[in-house]
C-alpha cells in the first residue's frame, strides 16, 4: 500500500522522466562525439589518474591550450596581422613613435618627477585615441592605403593606445618601487638616528 502511494506521488510529480532520460542520452552522445573528434584530431583522451603532479599540470595546460585554440579562434589575431600592410608609412610612423616613447621613458627612469610627467603625457595621448580614431576614419585616404579606423577603434587601440598604456603601467610600477625604496631608506635613517641618540 505504501509503495502504491509513492508511485502515485511520482506520477503526480511535474518532471517528465522520459524527457530527463532523453536529455541525459543527448549529453552522453555529445560527450562521445567530442571524444571522437579529439581522437580524430590525433590526440587521445588522457588518463589523469596515472600521472604525477608535474605531468598532470603539463597535461591540463596542454588540454586547456588545445581547447582554447578550437574555441577562441586564435587565428583571428594572425588574420589581423596579415591584413596590416607593414610597409605602410602610417604603421612605420606609429612604430617609430612608440620606440621613441619607450626610449624616452628609459632615459628618465631615475627621475621620479620626469616619470610622473611622462605618465600624465601618456594618459593625455591615450585619452585622445577616440578623437584621433574618428579623425582617421574621416581623412584616411590622405595618409593611408586602406581604412584601418573602424567604429570599434580596434586599430587605434592596438597600434596607438595599447603600447602607451603598457608603458604608463611600467612607469607607474617603477615609480611605486622608487617610492617604496625611499620609504625603506627613510625608516633606516630614522632607526640609525634613534640608535645614535640612545648611544650618546
């Protein structure tokens, strides 16, 4: 009698058991197909249980990279690089400009005031990237052979803003290290002064 009541309760339950089983079968079929595709691509599925810690780390990293290659379409970056005309005067000018900025940053690396000034200059130039992208989109035939200036600003970010952003971060990191070193030196000098006062 208790078993019959439980069966009645299950029949009243709002879940379609056949649909759940069908979903589970579809999931298993999809996993089997993915494993077959991996094997067809020349890579067997790995048995992680038999691996040591370093072997396991390498295998997981390799699997993640291979999965990323399949899903993230890393060849998009290669296609972008191939579409850029590297002999274009605009591209050469931007590369020379960034080379000069990195050289200038290297030359003023020991001056905190110059580092701060350069960070502000870089931030101002990065702030202008959207305006420069719009101007470039309007006037590109005057200085380029193709229109690099899309509405998303991808070219302006990659070739103009990103190197300066990297340089600004490096300068800021250098400045933080300098400030930390100055704080350490100041604390050491205070300790020496206190010791000298105690000893005299």
